[in-house]
C-alpha cells in the first residue's frame, strides 16, 4: 500500500514562516495573497510516496 508522508522539519517550517512574515510586513500586506500558494507548493515539494 502506498501512503503520502510530508517530511517537514521544525526548522524548515520556522524559516518558511519567518520569511513570509517578514515579506508581508515589508510589503504592507501585499504579499499575503501569495502566501497560501507558496505554502501549498512548499508542502507538496516536501511530500514523498512511501510504500509499505
């Protein structure tokens, strides 16, 4: 059976959130609509298929 596993560590997620928080603050919120798409892309890129 195949399963999906997301290999996101604490440091990866912390750096991602800090970077986007900084970007949203610098652009006065203009970057916030793009955060969701970037988050989805980040999670998909860290997901692998595991065969059991």
